[in-house]
């Protein structure tokens, strides 16, 4: 096939770029520890109020400096909607939905996860900088979607 | 062109433009809402709130307009490229009937506020069954029209052994095959999961499995929107700038590349989903990156064709050729501006497909900012450019108010730059998508400037859409017939089809390869998910 020499150079650049992007993606995942959510436990949304752990939503210290947040998303709020932890804590969020699909995005971070009924979303992040951080529902969940938000308060 | 086919195509293009008219005029309401100017009260009682308007905007533009226009354009390129009548015309006409029914059902249920679920309609939020039946009818109708086009091609190939399929037909038919393969996902979702559940025949559904099947179709949908624009950029635009297509074989190779790589990529929309194993996310990220190859080939070939045309007309220097392209022709201007915008859309797409970067922008306003560069400009503005010769060709009238038409392309371009800049920026600052900010319970001072840009963009886009429809309606309503038939601008190629290797016109191996990649990319995970189906969600009406 007749291929213009410039085109061959261009294809070389393209393939090099793809290889570099792949390396960067793998490095971010395995080198820098930017983990995507993966296989998860399932849960029956109708039994949230009767079965642990979601029958007692809240913030729990599970070891020194390590916290677990058991959270339920529902139309149109998070429970709990305020997470208070000391700076330097490692926090694991375990979240599920009682009704439709929701999402959670914590401002200024890459804490960004879907909350799908029937699945438990699990995500761990470290909070070093004191301050108040807004988190919002980022998937359309009905006419109250724009009211669904909460705060992570990192205390000095 | 035979009258029967002309009427058939006119119906599809006409209905598509009707959907675009309603869908697009709602867009500025969303954009202005983002700068906290809530004009929705003006639309009462027709539309009761932002979410209903957003649903209508998304469904009519992204699903109804695109699918109807593309079916019409494919039909046009099939019969004009092959120079024959449409085979199985009755089937195609039935298909159009299904599409019209789908348009009416989806449109009515949305306007009645019975389906405010947005165009992604993620179960378990539950609309009236008629909404889902309407969308399914739209897709089934498009399948039938596609079968009729493929039958036409098959008959032509049988009668013309060894002759290369004309490029405009080849590109469109690859897209038809892509569509048949890609819509298996939403087809199964609708027929097996959603419709029985919406009719209360099954008590509960699996929300995650619904998302997987939706995005099985949802990403190749993006290429289904783009490939007709590429057909125009490869096969028509070079002629419109008085040049030639740079290379016929490379154009064909890129179409095959899109067919094989574009379906098994949907998990890059679900990087943030729990319940999808990480390994599948990385496999789909890899396959998404491979789509970069045909995309960059397209960029090279199209720009090379344009550059050679511009130099032939006396353009010199590194960029001097650009000014020599027929910028005064609104159809050319629309397509060149689309291509320019698409550069940024493509780069944004690579960012979205990278797992780690996706976590920063997933479900923020960045995402609609991105797809307004791709589907709402690269595709839509190109389609508008096509209508500047296609509507005259079909109606046998010259384009009226060409200066207004030209102004519509520039205002669309400028409006989209403002809108999209605002949306991308706002997304990086953490503003979620699909939120009416004027009534949100949260706000951030740093959001105000990009929010204002978004609103300004929406206002300019309203001007653009108005100018566009003024020119189109003036053409349709004009009583003057054109003196000569309006030419279909089909370009010749510098590296001609006769130099194209035969394997680039063997259809079966490429199709089989595409099917194998879909089986690899989705087979095991879908078997696993259907085997352990987690149908625990009853329906919720949340509006």
C-alpha cells in the first residue's frame, strides 16, 4: 500500500504517544496508587435498616488514625452528611444507596465514586490538610438532586 | 435520484431537523441556568423544571436528531454512491415508521413529565413504559433501515465483483454495521431488563448490569455520531474546497479501525463504578487508546487534503493555505470550524479515557463540556454544514440567505468556545454535572466566572441556532426552483481507489474481527454478571 512518508512519521508519533499514555496509566494505578473502584460486595437495599453495617451509619475509629465511614445515600441526602476527623487520618468510606443511583465527589480531591443500589462502594483516602470540604451527589437522582451534599471536616 | 428515495430521505432529514429545533432551543435554558439565570418559569406549563428540559434536550438532540439524520445520510450515500435504488424498500419504510413512532412516544412522554430520567435513564429510576418502548422503537426502526442499506450494498457487490465500494458508501455502511453491533447492548437492556420491569412483569432490576449494557452502546454511539462527519470530511469536503482526498486507502483503513476498536470500550464510562473488576476497566482503557490510531490517521488525511487544496490555490507558508479554503461557503466553514473544535474534543477524550485523570473530572460539568465539542459541534455543526447542500439538493432549491447561514456557523463556533470553556473549567473546580445551580444547596465563589462564561456561550448559541433555522426555513419555504440540479460534492482521491489494496474492501474479516473483540471485551464479564444477577431494585419515580 502506498503510504506517504510524512504519514509514516505521524503514525510513529501516534503509536509512541499511545504507549506513553498506557505507561502513564499503569504507573498512576500501580506506582502512585491511584486506585479505581473494583469488584465489590453486593447488598440488598431493602434490608439496609435491619442488617449491619448499614443499620448504623456513622463515623467509626477502627484503629488509631484510621476511620471507617458507613454511609447511606438516598433521595436526597447523605447519612451521615457530616464527617468529622482529625488531620492525618486515613478514612475508608463504605457507601450504598437505598433507592436510585447516586454519586459522590469530594471537592479538590479525586474521591469520585458512583453509588449504585445493590453494590457497596468502598474508597479510602488520607486527609492531611485541615479544612472543610464539600461533597456532592454528582449523578442525577431526581428533583432534589441539587440539594444533596455534605461536608468532610478535617480538624487540626 | 428516484422520487421514492428522495421522499424517504427528505422525511428522515426533515424529522431530524424538527428534533434538533426543539432540542437545541432548550439548550440555552440549561446554559443560562448554569449562570444562575433561571428562565424555566417562562416555559410553564409546557416544561415544569430544569431536569425535564434537560431530558428533552438530551433525548431529542443526542438520540433522535442524530439517529434520524444519520439514517437519512446513510441512505443518501448508499443510493448515490452505488447509483441504484434502495433494495427492500418496504422494510426501510417500515423502519422509518418505527422511528417516527419512537419519536412520538419518547417526545410525548417527556413533555407530559412522565419520563424525566435524562437520556441515560439509569434504572432504578423509572419512567412510564411508553418512554422505553419509544426509544426501543427508534432503534429497531434504525436497524431495519440499516438492513435495507446493507442488502443494497450486497446486491451491488454481487453484480460488481472486484470493483471497490465507493468511499462514501463504504464509510456509511461501516457505520451501519458498527451501529448494529453496538446497539446489541441497549437492545438487550431494553428488551430483557427495562421494558419487562417498567411493565411490572419483573419486580426488580439490577442497576449495575443496566449501566454496563447502556455503556456497551453508549460509547460506540459516539463513533456512530462521528463517522458520518468523517465521511463528509473525507469524501465531500475536499471537493468543496476544490481539492482531492489525499489518500483513499488510508481513509478506508481508518474506517475499519473505528469498526474494530470502537465497541469494547464502554467501561471507560464506568471507571468510578463499584462492582466492575479493575482489570476490565484497564482492558477497555487500552482499547480506547487504540481508537486514537484511526482518529489521528483521519486528522492527518483530512488536513493533508485541505492543505494541498489551499496550496494549489496559491496559499504559501506554513499556514497561508488555510485562508485559501472556501471560507465563504457556509458548508465549508461549518466543517472546518467543526474540525478545529474537534481537536480539543479529541484531546479531552483521551483525558477522560485515562483512569487516573478520569477520577478528577468524572460526572463534573467537564463531561458535558467535552461532549458539546464532539457530538454538539464536530458532529452537529458538520451535519448543519451538510444540510447547506443536502436540503437544497433534496428540495431542488438554492440555499437562501447564505450569509445568515455563514454567520450561524461562526456564532455556533464562538458560542461553543465560551460554553465549553466555562463547563470544562467549572468541572475542574469540582462542580457536578446535571445540577441547576440557581437552586443548589451549595455554591463556590470560584465557580462564578466559569458559570458566567457558560451562560454567555448559551446565549450566543441561541443566536446561532436561530440564524441556522432562518436560513433553512427560508430555503424550504422559497418558491423558486433551482435552475440546475444541485451537485453532490463527491471528491476524487489523489491516491485513487484503483491503488487501494483489495483487502481494504474485504468486509467479512473486519466484521469478524470486530465481533471477536466485542466477545473478548464484554463476553466473560457479561456472562458473570448475568449469572450472578443482582436484581434488587424496584422502580422509583423521583421527579
